[in-house]
C-alpha cells in the first residue's frame, strides 16, 4: 500500500520481480544491486511489487514516463 510520487516515480528506486525469482530471495523489501545498464539505473533498488505469473526471469523498474528499454548482460545480486 505504498504511494507513488506521480511527479518523480523513479525517485523511489522500486522494482517488481517475476514470481519465479521470489524463491531465490527476491521478496518484498529485498534490496537488489543492479549493474551494467547505465548511470541512471545502476545501484540499489528495493523489491516492492510482484509481476503477473505469466512472466518469468524478469525485473520491472518503476521509472518516469518516457523511459523504457530492454537490457542483457546485466549483473543482479541481492544485498544481504
């Protein structure tokens, strides 16, 4: 029940993960370090949502309007 800032959604640094990643520890509140995208997206993000069960092996970033992309060879790890 978090509230998203409509003026700057990306400021939250929240992600949604596919449900298959939950069993690997990517659960609500987990801090995930992401590297290999770009300066704007690299760094720590917090898991705050889960994706529809039809998606697997995916992470969805909460970003500002007009920002999108698809990346490969990205390093993703849990901060424990």
